[in-house]
């Protein structure tokens, strides 16, 4: 399966192992690492460290999307993300993804070299976003979510969570293609923990292969989330092992990009599994 953008191939059809996407939040209120990288120097150091640990993509965000979080202003999100992107110029070679649902933020980030737009609204949050992505040649991640981060846990009813998330993503792929975004530039994310209960998140993880059948690269973000805490009884900062195991299981069943906070442990797991099993991933 292929995922590419104007700046190059993000994941090629011959790549046997999944890619590791490192999470770099410059926010005061993210559920796991809020406040840790508000200082610009700390954020730059974290990005450089993730690259050293083997991140294939860096996902930079300036607005928390944890359950119950409120949107920040455009000026605030720009102030959190753009100086970091400017400071990273020439310091890292790893492709950058901008985690935003605001078209202005995405456009500015792409102008500064970002290769991917990771949009939790699947291009529904800002009417100008599809044009920005299509015109730039960027890669894009379309994620399933109901409502907004502030309201998404208010309605968790699904008759069949796997089928309904599948149908949503299928519709968004077609819509994005109609806007001029080529299929090979599209990745999809079932949105673990976004408008889902713990049981529903587990059901989605057990059926990752079904989403892979849509013909786009599947991104899975389970790292440090509540579903891992529910299973392990551990606080967010103590969920490294559970997150790595859950991500690895998702990869075995078809996830091709693993979005994680702990790049080093995830990279080690990918290397060991690849050597022992050759990534005979279910398609």
C-alpha cells in the first residue's frame, strides 16, 4: 500500500514494517504530556530526540483534542506551532505532519515544509481545508470523530461501531478524491477513543484489517489513551508497555502507521517483530 505526498513517499508498497509517527504536542492541556513542551527549546529538543530514536514522521500539534477539551483561537494555535516549525528548519530531516483542523494553520505549516495534514475532523471542520490540502499536494489523515473534542463523548451509541466507522471513512475518502486529493495521498484513522467507549475502541482495534480493505494506509493512535489505562489500570505516563503492545497488535492486523508518544520503545518493538516474523501482516 502506498502513501505519498508532493515531497516524497511516506510509505511505499515495498515497506514491510509500519512507520512510527511521533507525537509532539505543544499544548498545556493534552491528556498525556500537556505542558511538557510549551518552552520552544524543549519542543525542539524533543523533536530532535524523536528523530534520533527512529521516528519516521513527526506529528506536531498546538491544540489539544482530548475528551472535553475546548478549541483554542487561531492566533494561539499559530503561536504554538509556527515558531516550532521555523526552529526545526535545518535541524531535522524527518517528515512533519501538522495536527490541525484549521486551514490557515495547515497552509502556513505546509509553506514551512510540513508534508502531511492530520485532521481529526476528516476535512469537515474548516470549509477551506480540502482546498489547502488539494492545492499543496500534501498527504492527509482523515479521522473518524463525532461532534467536537468537547462533545464527542456525549453520544457513544452505535448499532455496529465497525460498520459505521467504516462507512464514514469510505464516504470521506470518496469526498476527498472529489475535491482533488489523490487516493495515494490519503490515510485513514478510525479514531480510537474519539466518540467511542473502551469496548468500542477494542472492537475497532480487533478489526483494523477491515479498514485496510478501503485501499488507504491505516493510522492507529492508541498511545497512552484511556483504553490502555482501562486494560492496565495505569496512569497516562505509565502506559508505555500497554501502548506498544496495542500498537504492535494493530500493525500485525493491517495498521501501517503507528502514532505514539514513546518513539524509542515502539521502534524497538517494530525492529524485533520484523526480524522474528517478517511482518506477515494480515491484509
